[in-house]
């Protein structure tokens, strides 16, 4: 009887060929594949994150201190303190609509909208070792918050400091 439906993904076909050619049992091969896959998924070490930050931004110490301070502020759920870590103006999409916060007063007024409990939890639960770092910045959680070095608007931009540059509630 002819098989109906989709054919298996190419990776499955390649896997089956590996089993056939190597003489391994399918179960042993699956165990080996799982071990290989999970080995690469281990958490990075503090040194790995330090090296990544150093490579991308030239330094890691300030990012480590920034994260600790932001986590302290988020754990206290202190709108005034969290606002100290945010770059203004910042536009946050709330309920599908962009909301521009021009300064501390706007942020504090909209704190519950832009920093709902799940965003504060993502900040507090973030470990240094699991930070995602790229040339755009440093990501907390699943992208709820991004932070990076901010620059002045001068003709020759100068670093101002690390600030939250994006919030995605």
C-alpha cells in the first residue's frame, strides 16, 4: 500500500541513512543525537558572557552592574527607580498602539502598562549567564527588555551610559 501524506523531513531521512550505514540501532542513534544536541544547549558561563560583551561592546563590567541594579529596582516594583534605567524618549507598544514616554513623569504614570508583572518577572529572573548579546544590545527574557550603551546626539556622538532602549510588554 502506498503511503499518503507528506514525506518525512530531510533531517529524518539523513538520520535513517546514518543508522543504516553505521550499523547502530535506531534507539542508540537517537540517544547519541540527543546527547549531541543537549551538549550545545548548556548554559553559558559567566566568562562566556563576559567574553561576548567584551567582543561586542569592548567591556562587560558596566553591563553586569547595570543588570544587577535594574533587577533590584524591578524586584522592588519601584517605578521611580526603574525609570532611572530607561532612555527617554522611549516608545512602547501597549495594546497594539505605540505609546511614547518622553521622560520620568510619563514613565511613572504608565508604569503598570509598560512594566506589567510578567516583564518585571523577566527582569528579576534573568541570569547573567543566560543573557543574549548582539550588536543591537543585551536582551532580557524573551525580548521583554533590551538595554545597551546610549550615545549623545552631538555631531560626534559620545557614550552617555547604559540604558533600557526597548520594552516589549
